[in-house]
C-alpha cells in the first residue's frame, strides 16, 4: 500500500518502523532506499508508504514484530564517547559502554538527543522511536539542565539576561535560565537550563560571554535526574513511571512552553537503583548551598 492508495488513514512506514525500534526515521529511510524493507514480496520504494499496521512487513527478510511497550533507561555517559552507533574515526561510542550497562533483555535502544564527545552526564535511551522524536522536539518544551565548570569573568546579571534569549552568529537561542552556583576567583560552576537543545548550545552561549568551559555535565532531562548514578552505568525507569510520563507529555504545538526553571525548582523523578519515585518541588527555604555534584555523597 502506498501513500496515494489511502492518504487518510494509518502512518508512514518510516514512523511505524521507528516506533517499533527498528531504527531512527532517518536510518529507516536509508534502509528503504537500499531496498531492505518489503511488504510481502514487494520492495518498499518510498518512506511515504502509509500503513495501518506492520503486518507482513519485513526488514532484511525478517518479520517486524509489533512494537513493545515504551521503555526508558538512564545512562551516565562518560566524557570521551560518541553518541552514535559507529564512528568513522574509530572513536569509542556509547554502545561500547552500554553492552555491559544495560540489562540483557533491553533490546535495541536509541539515544534521546545527543551529548558531545567531551560532554558527560545524563543520556536517556528508549526503544520507542516515536517517544524519542517527541522528547527531542523543542516544541515539546522539555527542559535540559547542565552544570558547567567555567573560567573567566561573568556576573549573575549577565547570566540573568539570557532569560530573554540571545543571538550568536545569526543563530537565535530561546530563553535560557542560568545561575551562578559558586565561584572562586575567575572559576565558576554555572547551572544552565534550556529547552531547545540546539547543537552545542550551552558551550556556545557561555563562550559568547567570554567564558572557557572546561567541563560540562547534563544533570537532568525533563523530570529525570542523574543524581548519583555512577559513571558508565544505566538504570531502567519503572514501567508505571514511563506510562505516567508519556501520558502527561505535552504534544508538540499544544502551548508554548514557559521559560525553563532551574532543575532544583522543578518536580523530578528521583531515580534510584530500584527505580524512580515521584518527588515534589524542592522547598526553597530548605535548600542550603549549591546543588550537590553528580556522584557526590549525600550529607
């Protein structure tokens, strides 16, 4: 069946295969171009093919199973890994570390967004291509929070001006919530929360302010926090929490997101080794000192 056969029902085959965890939409489109996808004995020639189900669809001669329930994993990505399946330059990828970090039954998972080679911290993984795409879209409004170790001169007033957004070399960045955690001389730890997630956004904005970024750690993505998850390890979010999160996830285009708040002011999924528990907003009066560094022991 092609898109022209029935343009009003079903979904594009690339979307369905991504949702089933076969590959990302872009990778599925490449598979179709290479003639690796069939419906029955007929080779699919366009990713715009519309289907109501994946019945009869094969990839490389193997039948495609109905998609499993969406799963989410938290991975503490170390610096020095590429967020990709393979690297032409031969550098190690996240999948090198994930072989030992994920449970044996995790199946194929895809990263939600990317972290640069030298950026560390929270990387979410899922088996659901549709969920991956929704969480990555800026219009969904999910905040991403980072801690940056910087060197240079900057004031809190300069950081607060970023809430209005900023344009750098013709690229417009939306509202950014940036706060000084602590400083010693010209060295500072700065917490930055964004919702767009443009390429190297945090580094470019801080460097535009004249700062040198020596370390960048993502500590939260949406309601999920890194906390003290050890570097190089992963933990699965309990299914009930995934379902609750997906149910409340704002579909793109519903309403424009308000400017992001710092991570410590938001309700979070407190992830522990046995799964997450829902935590309410932190009370400002109870907060003492800067947020705890990832991996640091609780006091």
